[in-house]
């Protein structure tokens, strides 16, 4: 493989390569663009930066934020103020300070809206935009009434120079955001957009994820605002008003600005459409009408230009791969009896005296008048697999929710080893080593399998470990997009990722739903290998009694929220009460 | 102070009316309609345009209101057709786009300068202890209370109300039972469009009447709706009236002019914190 090819394929290097290439293009543009276009190009670059920030909140984390230009105003305000006060350090430092202060403003504005859904954030941000707008109109920017000019950085003072400066800032931010998106933070943002419960169960704080997305977005907007102050010299409120923030939000949706190149595309549209209208002698307000109409179109069809383009590219690439016969087959295949026996015996034995890992005592949950769980006791010993079964509505999933921390109002105590879990939020319990999977699909389709494993394991699984656990459960390879994986297999990916987190206890809520019979058998075999292989004990909720029989040493049966029977498999399965609950009275006669 | 508070009551009335509409929309068609006030604004501007063209004022106002109803119906139709099962966020985002579209459209059609409206209800109604209460104030407060009570009665006592609540809670089940979900949803949009267009037409002469200011009346209105958690109509009315009076009272003190702009936001934040004091997750399970 030639060197160029290798550099471009390398996941770690390619962002820098693309960044450097983009910078070269910008340098060329800075030298070649006609004078009157340079100023517009600066506007496009600044808009791109603001859109990159907005993309994190709207595209990646799935929230509605309507005050991006207000955060930009904060950045511009700081830069203007520092100019008036003649704070030492110069423009670049002021720019960073503007970003930091805007980020802090983001934290303050974001905090109250965090625990609720995106719509509330929309209300808060719109309120913030309008209030700040009104205040700025009255106070103006520092130094504006006196006509103080914000000095541009040394060596970049003319428009062409400042264009290059802005381009450098853009490239630095784009590369940084690329790595952030790829990091666990980025996966957390995507995960929170898909499911808050899933995020919390991965040991990631939902609040922190949302807040970090919002703060990063605001900080980037602040930097964009500082650049605007440098561009225009004296900032005026008209450049940062509420309507423009709305337009920028809509543009972020239309262009799909969580994709970096699409943010650039959006930035270009931001100046191109009004400019074209001006050339044609059409009022420039039509620009926002166009944005609004495109926005309605994009939102109602749940599509955007960026994703459409990317999908087209991946489709082509996949077709090429398939043509080359590279379509990888994966799937869960049962081990032969001999292989399985060897695997079981070669697994390192614990040899320790059995110790209680999960101890639940007196667990009760009430929803209004309904007693969902009454005084439930359950113990899982280290290195074992315990089954929790019962008819529909017996309270099994409520039990899982309660021990995982989603029902803080429950009574009774839950201990994991020596740690008392009572009162801890779900993400803290997950970090202490209690992981769970969900009955519903909670695997964010926007991630790859590998990113998902990294996210769920909180970065603990190495590349080799990830590959090993994926192969163990017959999952597709790490580079596969989850959106291309069928729902049954997604459940296996979920189990594999949680295993990679090496929890002390893994609670599986109907993991085998959606698997074929053959896969069921294979899955049961794998489960039996898990305690010795990964040091993880398992509590499994399952309707398929064959699977339960084949893997569980002891079983607890719930019926109408109470423990009906509990003990080793043989005793419980032959208990007449259990048979009655499952088969009904008449069957017994 | 009292003078100011009473003067703010007219604005409070329009906040309350819009808040009631926002609450109805949030409950019945699962959308926070950011373009709620903009729809009324557009109708009011149409009315002014017709009045300027020497159409009799009553007819001009009627045409403006009709325009608001149609606009609201069109947005409702778009959402009901393409996003029948989308989340509240996704639907509300559409109304952000339509808010942008309506404001910029009105800049094109009517210019960016504030408009002079001829008052529909001119002059004072009565005096309390030397403080004049205008007709607009009385009409707005009555309208707000009447709309809330009428909505409550329709929803809880009539067959239509039962269908609407069924659609709100279980759209698919309602559809399977033969309730015409889409027409009903669009109907809700038409009715709220009508209410808001009437309210803005009445109150526009007393407000800062440029397109953006009128459209952003939705912010104090959503603060009021949040007092009722986008669920309770009575609290939405009380919140709207109280917010108007607080703003009116602070207007008496020039030194508070900066603070005044932040009152809606502060209330929004306070109500949000109150509403979310219990743990909330995005899905029931």
C-alpha cells in the first residue's frame, strides 16, 4: 500500500491530514479570492464554526437550542470588553476567554433544562435569546458607543489575513470536535439522544452528557462571536438577534451540521443564499423564508442534506465491497458437544467459598395503589447464574428497574458485594459493577459496534478484548454500523458490550427474544461459560424455560409481585405452586 | 405600582390566551407551538394591510383572523400528515422553522417597521380608585378566562372532547376505534389559530407591534404555560395574568428596565425546576 493511502486510511492520522489539506485550500482561497468575496468568506467561516457547535447539540445530542448567536454575542461581548479594558494577552487570548465565558453561560442556561426533554431546552434557549437581545439593544456592546475598534491579531490585520486566521481557528476546532465526537463523550452524546435510560445504564451520567454537549456548543459559538467582533471591528446587536439564531438552528438541521463538512456547506449557504438574492434584486428576507421552508421539509421527512449525501456514498462503497465478495458472515453458532465440554472444564475454577454478590432484601415497589413488588428477597452468589422467572406482569422488569436504580422510591435494601446501592442513581450503580440490558432495543444506531463497546465499557476494553468478546457472542465486527445490524443481533451486541465492561453482576432482561432456536442453544452455551471466563455473575430474566433450565443453577419465581418459590433448579421447577402459576389450575387436574 | 400592574393586565391577558392555546396544543396534539403567536401576528398584519386599502375595519379584522386560522390549519396539516407519530421534540422543531418562515415572510410583505393598528376596542372601560382600566384589558382578561373555561367544558363534557382526549392519549387506539384522528388534530390547530388571531388582533394596538416582538409573545406565554406544566389551563391563565401584572408593575421603575426583559426567562427556569423536582426518564421502561 503506498504511503499516501496508508496515511489516509489511518483513523488516527487522517483528521490531521484532512485538516492540513483544508488549511492549504483556505490559504489558496485567501490569496486568490477577489477582494469583495474575502469579507463574505470570513462570514461563511464564522457561520461554519457556529454551526459545528450547534451540530453537537442538535444533531449529535438531539436537543433543540435556539440561542447559538446569543452565545456568540457573549464571546463578542467579552472580546469587546477586553478591548476597552485593554486586558493584556491580545486578541487570541481574548478569543479563548470569550469561548470559556460563553461555555459557562451554556452551563448556567442548560442546567435547569437538563432533566427534561429537548422541548424545554428550546423554551429556555428561546427565552434567553430574546432577553439577551433586548438587553443588548439597550446596553450595546462595550466600546460600541465610542466606536472602539477590536484590534485584529498581529500579522492578520487585513481582510485576507483575517480570513486565514479564521480558517486556522476553524480547522483547529473541526479537528478537536472530530476527536471529541469519536471519544466516549461523543458516544455519550449520541447515546443520550437515542435513550437516556440506556446511557445511564452504561455508567454515564445523563445530565453530564447533555450539559457537556451544550457547554461545548456554547463555547464554540463564543469563539465564533469573538471572530465576528474581530471581523466587524465594532459589534452591534443586530448581528446577533433572535431571528438569526432561529435561522442558524434551522440551517443546522437542514445541512446536518453534526457532520463537519456539512457544517462548512451550511456556512456557505448562510452567505450564498442572501448574496444570490441580492444579486437578483430580491429582498434578502427571502433567504430566511427559504431556510424556513427547507427546515420544514427536512424536519417532516426526518432527513438532511448531509446524511443523504453520506448515505449515498456508503451505499456505493458497500456495493463495491459486496462485489469484491468481502461481505463478512457472522452469527451465533452452537459449539459441538466436545468443544463445549472442553471449554467448560478448561475454564479456570474459582475454588473459593461461595460469597453473596447481590443481596436484595425486602424490596417493595408501589405505583399509586398497585403493589408491583412486595417484600422480595433474592441473592446471587459470585460466579453463578440465577434465573428470575414468572408469568407476564409478575414484576420481573420492575425488579430489574428497581435494583438498577430507575425506581428510587422503592423500599428495602440492595447490596452488591460490600456496597450498599440504595439511593444511588443508575449510572453510579453501573460504575460499581451492576450492569443491565434492556428488553427494548437501546443500542444507538448511529454508532459503530466498536464505538458502542468502547462507550458501554467506559473505555476499558482494549481493541483485542473488544474483538474477542464480539467473536465470543457471534457479533458482527467492530467496524460495522449498528444501523446495519438486525434487532436480534443488536441484543447480542448489547450483551457483549456489557461483558466488555467487566461488571460484577450482569442483569439480562429477556436477552434471547428475537433469536432463532439454534441461536438460543448457542447463546445458552455461551452464558454458561461467562462466569468463569469474564468473572461476571448473571441474573437472567427469561420466558424460555428451556434456556433457563440449561443455564441457571438456582431460580426465583415471581408471581403477582411476590416470591412464589426460590431455590435450586430441580426443586423450583417441580414445585406444584410454580406449575400452577405457569400452567393454570385446570392443567394440573 | 397598581397603575402599572393594571396596565400590564392587557399584556397579561394575551399571555394567558396564548398560554391556554399552548397548553391545549401540548395536551391534544403533542406539540409546543413556537409559531403560535406568529400566526396571530400574521393575521393582524393582514388586517392592517386590508384596512390601509380602505376595506372597512371590521371586515379587515375578520379577513386577518381568517388568515390566521388558515395558516394554523396548514401547519397543523403538515405536521399531522408527515409526523403523525413523531416525538414532541420533532414536531415542535417544525414550528420553530415555521416561526422563522412567518417572521421573515412578514418582513417581506409588510416591511420591518412597526405597524400602527387601529384599536378594535378603543378607550377606557372604567376606573378603580383613580386607576384607569382600558377596554382592551377587560376584553383580554374575559377572553382568557372564557377560552380556558370553554376548553375545559368541551374536553370533559362533550363527545368531541372525549374523542380529543382519546387521540391525545392513544392516537393509534383511537384511530382503530374509528375516531378521525387527522381531521380532529387539524381541527385543534384551526381553533387555536382562531383564538390566537382574535387575541392578537385585539391587543396588537397596545403592544410593540413589529413582527418579531409580536411573534416572541410566545416566550412569556410559555412561561405562563409552564406554571401549569403545559397541563393545567387554570394555572396557565393565572400565570399569564400574573406575569403581565409583574411586568407592568416593574415598568414603573426605569432603573428596572434591564431586569424586566429577563422576568419571563427567570420564571421559565423557576417553573422548570419546580416541575422537574421528581426524577424523570425519557421512557416508561
